[in-house]
């Protein structure tokens, strides 16, 4: 499964934010954010609600105007073109009773064909291949609106991975998942990262996950307050000031 060919996604996935600032409706949301995300790593973005975490993703996706620069480089530091970015949003607002199945949804997204057209063999094969990457092949004929939080995330992740991105963005992917769903989702991310050399940028409130799986953590509150190893960031003063309850628990 490992991609070792010249088109391997690694090599185009180091991302540098240099002096990034975003203001929305006249209010400063991000100020002078400078960060370097490394190829093949999982970087966790943590911070309180309203800190600007999702806005950072939206700047990467060019959905909001920003000042400063977002640069993409290869592992040697040379500038490369815009990488392919896969994005897993926080949730999918599917009507519980809507008749759209996973096959309809992914088929339309992957083949650009309307969901109401009957699934041909090619469409089915593409959808199956995408779902297999996230262990979600059994969900093919389920209706979207009836999936659990964890199942929905696997479908959204399958979509974000087809075609394989250089950089994968996940916005609080685990809200609403039970403990078992969480553990298997995290293991899946870890496997994908190793198998495909993906760079993963993940917004998370799950500090246990950050400690266990992330290579790097960034504490964001409009500015970068701390950046480094998960232990250093979660054990630091800035984290304790923003999350006194969690930090206190960790020391007990
Ligand atoms: P987080 O993801 O860290 O919870 P967000 O990036 O979603 O935070 O939002 C940061 C701040 O920006 C919030 O105060 C939010 O109300 C504000 N905000 C987000 N989107 C818009 C928008 N389109 N227009 C104005 N303000 C916005
Ligand atoms: Mg958010």
C-alpha cells in the first residue's frame, strides 16, 4: 500500500505560514501566525472555542482573505506549487430521512455524476476503492442520514482521500464518537499517515489523542501561544492558563 513512486504525495507537503493575519467583518481573528508544518507529521491545533482554528483552515483552503503568506515547500525547502488538500469538515448535515446513500453521495462527488443516475460498474468500483481506504466498505448502501458520527467521519475521510491529498485537514473529526469509535478512528489516521506519508493537520479538543498520536502541537488563541512537542505544549504555562482544569488534572 505504501506509495514509493515519483508521484508519492510526500515532497509537496511542508506548509509554512508566515505572518498570517485574518480579519472578518473588521474583527481580527488571526494575528501574525507563523508556523512550519512538516511533511509526514500529524500536527494538532488546539485552543479554546473561537480561537480561530477553523479560520486557519479556511485560509489554507482560500475561503477567507488573509494577509501574510502561506508557502508550500518540498522536504528540501524549495517552493512547490499548491498541493492537493483533502478536507474533512466537522460534520455533514444530512437529513435523516433523505434517500441518498453513501454510494450515491461518494459516486456523485468522485465521478461528477448526479446522485440520481443509477450506479454503473465504474462508479461502484471507484466508491468501493475509496471506502476501503477507511475500512468503510460495509457502509456503501447505507443512507447517509442514518450513519453514526464515526461512520460519517469514515465516509468523509474516504472522500478527502480520493484522490490522495498531500495535506489532510481534519476539523474536530471526533466530536460525537463513542470511545471505541474514537480509538479506531485514531488508529486509522495513524495508519494512513504512515502508509501514504500524508501531512495531517487536525483540530482537536482530545488532549489524550494529541499526547498519544500527534508529532507536534500548536496552541492557538488568535496568535500562536505555544508550538512544539505535545508534552511541552500541554505541560506549558500558556496551556495551563487557558485550560486550568485539564492542566490541573494532568499534574495530579
Ligand atoms: P474556532 O474554530 O477556534 O472555534 P473560528 O475560526 O470558527 O474558531 O472562529 C473564530 C472567530 O471568528 C469567532 O469569534 C467567530 O465568531 C468569528 N467568525 C468566524 N467566521 C466568521 C465570519 N464569516 N464572519 C465574521 N466572524 C466570523
Ligand atoms: Mg472550529
